[in-house]
């Protein structure tokens, strides 16, 4: 039986196998017609679609990214003039990127490195074909053509041999509509995630004072006092306690702050070898003294131990750990850490506590610190929420592609 594991109710017929080369219009720009960079225009009446115009989240051509070409160049080859609903596939460079052309409001042509596909049989839904080419099946085909080969591209004679199974047109439409909706949800959550990241970036710029200023542009109601310039050593003390037992091993990364080590990284460290490891308590701020200027800092949510390479800061009653973690990760703070590290004569790039403690920052009251930290944490929660939903939808799509296609 040539049928998928999961089907819509009412469909029982076997799927038929066909190849990309069967009744398919496939064209690409001939080598001698290649465009020079000078012919890539920033404005015009004729789009030039390139591989960089492909939005890999929506699998659509983003015409806002496109360059333009002259009328003469557009008319030079009618075979690669693109139509609404056409599918393009990259054949050189990053092979196998796929997108559909939609919203075409001007004539368009292709640059080199792309195929344009158009079904000529009338039996193949172009959205269905798009999902086939974005599936594990085509990815496997592309990888297999490169295995043990010196190919740096996808030749047309190879591409036309890609075989896939397809049902009758009515079932194709149902499948493509289902996966279009999944793609829409993935795009929606990705967009919300990106928008929330931009909002957080904006708030970080506005909720902390600019260089040379005492107060930020945006403040919560009820807070009017000037921020006070303080030495970090006055509000953050160093924890020097060393490990004694079987505490959990932690790490600090640039991207994720404080994390638990993966099981594979939990090395069997003998108790006597742990004596140099430093104790971290929940609410501490550990940082990598060699990479502080890159953002290797975070507020810990765990009790545990870290490598001796880290410095552990303990907030006093005047400091909120979440506030200082955000303050330290700001771009202008990282620049200050870098300059400060470069200025050390005896221990360059190693910003240990004695040096860091002398640095001064403008800091608000503990109440205002907590309000700012809570606001930014809520944004972090939304970012994580949309990322997780996006990841779950991608996993669902992967599962359904594997079970709703043959």
C-alpha cells in the first residue's frame, strides 16, 4: 500500500509516484546571462529574485528584500520570468532552500543559483509541492546527492529525478491547507517572539540612564529620586566559600546565563578536587572574570558550585540580583567592562572582584530596582513562551510531515 499513516477521513486511494521532472516547468538563468553587481538596482520596475530573498520561516519570497533589474535585462530571457505562485529552489551555495512567490505586484526574473518550478499537468497543487520540497524527503534527497560527491550545487539533471508520492488533487488541497495553517501559527509565534525581544531591547535603552545622565527616560509612577552613583563593591560583595560535598555543578554562558551542566558534562570530580570549586547560592550573581565583557554573567536560580574561574557576587540589601544581571548585560555596560579590562596592567582580560568592585554605576532604590527587574522578567517570560510554542509547533509539523506523506 502506497499510503501515509495518517489521512483525512474519506480518502483511501493509493498515492501515485511522480518525479519533479514529470510535466514540470523547470528553468534557471543561463550562465552567460549572469548579472554583474552593477546591474543589481536598489529600485526599479522589475524584481530580481535571489536566494537571499527567501524567508525560511514563512517559505515565501520576501519581495521587500529584492533588488531590481533593467527592462532590457528582464526581457532578455522570457523563460525565467516569474509568475505568481511559482516555486523557487536554490541550486548553488546553500542548496535546497525553497519558497513560493506570492504578492507579486511587478514583473520579476531570477538571478543565477535558482530554479523556478511550475506544474504543467494541472494535477499538482503548488502549495502541496511547496510542502513536499520543505519536507524531510527532499532534505534527504539533497543530502544524498552530496554524499561522497564533489558537487557544490544541485544540477537540473539530478533535481528532475527527485521522486515523491502524491494523492489526488482534493486530498492535496486538504494537506496543503493543514500545513499552511501550521506554518501560519509558527510564523505568528516567531513574530511575537521577535517583537517582544525588540520591546525588551527598547525598554533596556529607556529604563536605564544614558551615559552621563542620572535618570532614565522611562520610569514607573511614584519614582522621582535621582539615581545614585555607587561603587559596585558597596552593593555587591564577593562570596569566596569553597565546595565541601556533592553540590550540583553549574556553568555560566553568554547566551543563557547560569545553567545546570548537562548529565554528560557532570564529570566524576573527586571530593578532594572540589575544594577549589566555589559555592553559589540562589540569588547570587556569578560571572566569568575572563569573559565578563562578552556577557558571561547571570543571576543564579540554583544552589550549586562553579569552576574557580568564576567570581561570585552576593547582593546586599541595596541590590536586586535580577536588576544587576540586566544592568551588566547592557551593551554600554559590556563596553565599559571591556575598556576596564583592557586598562588593567597586571591581569588583562581578567576582571576579578577587586577591580570590578571599584567600578561605578548609577543605581536607583531597591524598590525601583525590583520594579524594573519584574518588568523585564515578564518580557523574558513572554519571549520564552512564544519560543516554546514555536518549537512545539515545529515538532508537530515534523511529526505530521513524516506521517501524512508517503
